């Protein structure tokens, strides 16, 4: 896998956690077990996908 999968995993996890908490704080979505577990998993998948799709660095 090219790119940085560990950075994508960590960034996706943090993005999902902060998104779940922000949605709860703004009253858009209640903080349930599904949102607290589901959104970080979606964030991890998104982060790993972006890490695999967009390898940053030298193109040669």
C-alpha cells in the first residue's frame, strides 16, 4: 500500500470521534452507541481509503 495508512487510520479515527461529539453538541444527532462507534469506523475507512488513493510525495 502506498501512502501513509497509519496516519490515515489515526486521522480517520479522530475525525469520526470529533464528528460524533460535534453532532451531539449542536443537537443534530443524539450521542448513542451506534453514533459513537459507527462514525469513527466510517472515519477510519475514509482515512484508509484516502491514504491508499492519494500517495503524497515523489511521483517517480
